[in-house]
């Protein structure tokens, strides 16, 4: 049955309208002509008409009944606009028809009762479902979101509310077919994806020591380089260990017999010949080789030191360096010092 009626903004009803509530199975509405009785009956007959858009009607248990309305419009629809005095029964119902009506009425009562019971069950299930969803939402917010927020906060972007987080979790559960990862793997991936932006690391150049080692292992360093021993002045030069000094002095000898130091006529042709013979081609070749190897060695070691210095600078600027910079710097200083000492010959 109807529980309440609201009629406004139609015919004689203004925007305040009226509300008829607390209705019974049988209700009697009366009033003067033009007060709005027919408007109410028309609304009950066709409440979906657009002109009744501001009116409303509610049924008990939300189960609408088939509505039959007899009024002026009913007569005009069914009997035209001619004169019709009163309402007459057009024939008499048979006993079978009365029984059929009674049976249908009882059947309708059963259907209505069943409908009410099912509606109540549905309402109960809806409430139970809402309760379970709320419990689930609160539980996952605490045991999943809050627990793992420090690690996966960036991955939770877009689901920072309980409801959206719950919906996202349910959606992933139903649609995501990817292979499940372990928590440890997920944490490692989170560090990579959501951690600090990776820095470009300058590759460390390959340092080639082979040529330096080859020079250090050259057989010439094991060789004693002296002039010929069978020259008269050889014993004196070797005793005084003045090979280099005497050899350099040869460049200062003049064409005449004058000594470049005392300017006396002491430099004879025989003495010049002895010097030339003492410092023969083998001696000069060995000295030349040593000088060339020394020059090459100094160049290679300096390039090596430059590489190591550059590595030290780059690693100091790289905050995630795995290099122990203090220890490296100490070793590098020692290496440079030793190299300077060892190449002074």
C-alpha cells in the first residue's frame, strides 16, 4: 500500500505543496471543487508523467501495486465526454470468477510476503557485505599499507586513501596474472626504481703496465757499462769512477792541445785517441739506450701517475664510491715519491 504522497508545483499546488503521510489501507480524501483532489488521483494513475517531476510517491516495502483510478479523466478515456450518470456494474461475477479472484488474492499475499522476506534478506546481505569490506579495508590499511609505506610509498601513489587502496588491491588480485615476487626482490627493485637517481659513472681507463715492466726488465740494467779496459787511462777513469764526467768533458776538447780547464798544452793527439778508443761504439750505444729508456720510462710513469691522479679526483666527487679515498691517496703519494727517487739516475 501507499505510505506517503508529496504533491507540489502542479495545478493548484505551489512549490511548498502538501505531504500526505501515515496512510492506511483505506483513506478518504475530500474537499471543495478545485482544491486538487483530481490532481492527486491523476498523479497516482500516472506518476511517471513529466509534469509530476516534483512530486513523489512511496510504497510500503518499496513494492508498488497496480493502481486503478476512477475520475473524470477515466470516464473520458473509456466512455467519451458524453453524459454518464453514476457508475453501474456491467454484468455479475460468477462463483468461479469470485473464487479465482480470491485465489489470486491469496497468491498475491504469498508473493508479497516472499518478496518482503527476500528484500529483508537482501538488505541483510548488503549490510553484511559492507561490514566485511570495511573490516577488510581497515585491516589491509594497517597490515599492508602502513607496514610497507616506508619502503613502497612511491609505488602506492594514487592509492593514498583507504578506499582507493582497497579497490586497487582487489583489482590487482582479480586481474594481475604476473608471477609473484618475493618481498626481498620487491624491496631491491624499489631501491632501484624509487631510490636516488642513478649517476653517470666515468669508466676507469685500463692502465697498461706492460711497457713499464718491459723497460724495468731490460737486460741493460744488469750490465756494467765501462769503456775499454786495455787503454792506458782506463785504470784511472775506472778507479775514480768518472766515466760520465770524462765522457762529458770530451765535448769541450778543442782542436789544439789546450786543456779546456787549465788551458795548458797537455792534450796530445795520443790522449785524444785513447779517449776515443776508451769510449767506443758499444759504450756510446749503451749510454744512448739508457738515456732513451729513461726518457720513455719517465714519460710512461708520468702518464700513469696522471691517470691515478685523475681517478682519485673522480672518486672523491662520486659520493657512492667504493674506493677508500684516504688510503688510496696515501698509497699514491708514496708511489709518486718512490718513482721520483728511482728515476733520478
